[in-house]
């Protein structure tokens, strides 16, 4: 179930009026309207959350108790299917809460976060530690009769059983209480970490006070900085916001080395400033509690517990993969830095390349080596055109059609909605919400959310998904131009959305992206390849002034430079992945600064690069357990992705209808109804080979010795 958090209300008035207001609380109402019902964003208020959540929790617990205490012998229908159908109210509330937390954060809502997160941890533990309920699940798991069920039903029984065991269902009562208390403390610390990080991102920025401070910035980056300063009412000419979409273009193009350093520092020091928002003590507590929990559950470390339900299964496999890619990636960085340093020296610079110089001089090398200037490409990368390009790709691969609608409520004026249907049959399969712009109260980065999972157990339930980004609006009435990297991210997150929109399963717990964490990034990373196809570039990469497509010569230069920067991006990401895994293999208390330095020194981390996510700002692993000891998933999935794309290249190309149908049938539509290793073998005819990744990144392939 999704995480849910409520609002803090003082005094006794709430309790006196609780029963009277439930029937009026919009969060407790079923979703109504078209498409099987949609969230009533025009009706919700932050003050609705606490009473709604408390009611929803109790309703779910009552339903679970009824299932657990059913006097009839356990069957799939009266236990597993009944659990799948329970908690509809709290699931809807969870969805809306998650949207508020990620997109509409405020001091009032943060109070919700702080008070209610441990209560929701308690709620989950009451279900996971319900002895009678687990006995029913275990009976079904061990039953010979269950072998007569459908493969999807057997998979669902397996999922419930393994997840309950993993969360401590077989522990004695004393240990169950310890785990529950740890989970409650962790929930509070996750919330604190997230709130601290959001505050650092919103409260820090670099002011651009004179025209000289804009030196080197492309027009759209300059306009975005001017708009950001106006939005913040700063009284200066411009402002570089402390978000990746604002910081990275500034580091790439600004001629002001002093300001680049300033911008770099506020970004990499988020959560690490020794102030009220410092995350170091919080993350140390999280690590200690995770270690304690893993020990109680019978695992040598939290990493071992975390990987127990992943494809990789054990930490050593992930470490071996990361280390095999690390060495060639570092060597590539050294080669690239040497070329950058030549430019610095030729310009009369008396400094060694520093992290705030890397993107700036990498761009100069790109221009010198490949005759490719990002500013030459960016005028062709209009956000709205690329969105249409994504829709076109979805139509070519999976026969999906997108039609914008205005008859459903949205939570912010920036948000738009599309109806998604099968273009061959006309059948509507879901809705896609798009929230593309940065704003106060919205967390940084880009992500996909599922508002409602596809299923057939409770009728033919349509998928509702969203993609959320943080592009800078810039000047009004001008198209939003984005970088190639941002365009890649756009396609990546849309890949997650398609994974849900293509889902065709019976049970909600097996739907869409409900797969192993180190597999879920495979469909999204795979879709990135279609951005660079000539079909997309010719149709949708149109110059914002002339409406002309990217010239063929420029496309060729893009292709030649395709692997430029792979060393940087690989080192940046794998360093974070290795730190994450080593943090969660360590069972003693750490000093974050010392641990980060010593680990990176041992890896011979290039001094010109920092981790993509330094420890005090590593929201992936410290704002929840989601990617903890799991950040390696991006590399793990990239091996699968690179191997899968070669299936298209071995066929008739990226738009091979036969390969696309097989991809839909074996990956995008099946969710978690089948073991993911088997699902991939059904697509490819074999297990993935890591050589494909090395070829994709233009790294040397090391021959394996027998």
C-alpha cells in the first residue's frame, strides 16, 4: 500500500465532531465522474486529511480482522481476494496524500507529515503482524489445492506469504513489538529527512545581480533565472534555484567560474550545512535502526534484507556488477578530463579542473571534438513537441492514443490530463496527468505516480497515472526548451507511465509497476532509446522559431557524440550506488563525512566528480526504504535495457512491430504475475547479457576467463 500521512489538528474539537463530519469529508467519498471516477481535487483541503485517514485506517483494520477471523477454512477468495478488495477508502486517501506530499507541500501539510507518519507505520505493522491472518495465508501457501489455481493466483499467494514473512510474521511477540517500534521511529525519521531536504532546496539559491552574472547563459536559461527571481520577489535581476533543472544548465554554460562554484556548493551541500535542516544525525539514526531491524529479522545486514525480494537476491551480485563497470568508467573520465584540462591550459587558466568546472569544459570538448553545441540542439527540443513525440512512440509500439481532456479536476493549474485509449479498438485504458513545472512546495526531480492501478477483480478498473517534472517556465508565451538530458528523463518517466497504462492483469497487487525494484527501471530506461530515433527527431524535434526539423547533419553529429559523457554519468551514478550498498552492509555506527570520503578514496573516485547524491541529500535511500540498498537498480536494469534494445536492432529496428508486441506481451502488460527473470526470458529467449551495456556505453568488454 502507498504511504499515507495525515494532518495535525490541535484541541478536542476534532474528536467531538469526528463522527459528524465523516459523511461530509470529500476524502472519504468514492471517486465519481467519468473514467470510473477520478480524484476530486477541487474539493480537498489539508484539514480533511487527519479525520479521513483515521477513519480509513480503522475501516481497513476492521476488514482485515473480519478476514482473519472468518470461521470458514481459508480459500483464495475468502482470504487473498478479500484482502485485495479491502481498504479501498484508505487507498484513495493514500493517493491524494502522496500527491500533496510531492507536489503541494506546505508548513500546514508538513505538520501532517510529522504527526501521522508513525501512526501509519503502526497501521501497516498491525496487518503484517496479524497472527490469524498470516496463518490463513500460510495455509494457502502450503496447500496442494492452491496448485490448481491459475498461475496469477498462485503468484499472488506467493507474494503475500513472502512479504508477510519478510516483515516479521514468523517472529515471536516480543520481536514483533521491537520491529513495530523500529518501523515507527523510521517513519518519523524519513519524514524529517524529506522535510529538511525540501527546505534546503527551497530556501537556498544564487542571486544574479548584474548583467555580468548572466555571462554565457543561453537566452532560455537567462529568462528562467529572471522569472525565478520575480517569482521569489527577490529584487535582483535573476536567481538560480537549488534544483537540478536550474543548477545543471548554469554549471554547463555560465562563464562566471565564481558563481558556478557557488551554485555547485549549494546543490551538493543540501542537508549538510550544520543548520536546523542538517540531515547527518537523522541518517545515522536511520542506518542504526535498519541494522537492528535486519538483525531481528534474521539477516546479517539491512542490505541482505532489502535484496531478499529483488532480482539480484544478494549484495555480492550487485557489487560485482558495479565494480565491473566502475573501472572502465573511471578510465573514460580520466581521458575526458585530460582533454578538458588541455582547454583550460590553452586558455591560460592556472587551475586544475574542479567539479564545478566539469560540465562547463565538457561542453567545450563536445563542441571541439564532435562539433556539437548543446545550444545548437536545444532550440529544437520544445517540451510540448517532445511530449507529442512520446505519444507517437507509444502509438507505434503499443497502439496507444492520447487525447487531451478538460472534464476532470486537477490539483494545480499547471496540470493537464489526457485520455489514453487503444487506437485499434478505441477502448479507453486510462488517464495520464502531466505536471511539468517547478514551483514552491514541489519536490525536485522527476517521477511517475500511479493514482489507480489497473485490475479486473473489482470490475474493469482503468489505470490513472501521472508524470511529474521540474522544468523552469521561463518567459510567458514562449515555448519551454529543454536539454537533451532533460528530454531523456522525460522519456524515462513516460516509460514508467506506459508500464502502468499497458498493464493487463486481474489483481491490483500485481499490476503495472508492482515488480521488483531492480526490474522496475528496465521499461523506463528502455524507452529512452526512442528519443534519438530519426523518426522522433524528424517529426518532433522542430526549431521553435522556424518549425524546421533537426538538420540531418546535426542528427549525425548527435549520433557520433551519443556516448560522450558516459564516463561522467556512470561514475556519478555508480559512486552513489556503491556508497548506498556499503552503507547498508555496514552494521556499526558511521560518521557520514568520514564514511563518504574513505569509501570514495578507496574507489579512487575522480576528484573532478561528486556522487550524484551525496549521503546527507540521498532522498532515494533516506526518505523511505524504497531504494535503500537498492540504488544499484538503475545499473542492474540498464543491463537488461541495453540487452532488450538489441532485440529491436537485431530485428527490423526500433519500430519492429513483432518485437514490440513481444515486449508488450511479456513485459509491459504482465506486471508481477510472473517471476521477472522468467518474464525477461520469455521476451528475449534467454537471460540478459551485460556485454550489451558495455557496447551501449562504448566501454571495453573484458573477456571472461573459464
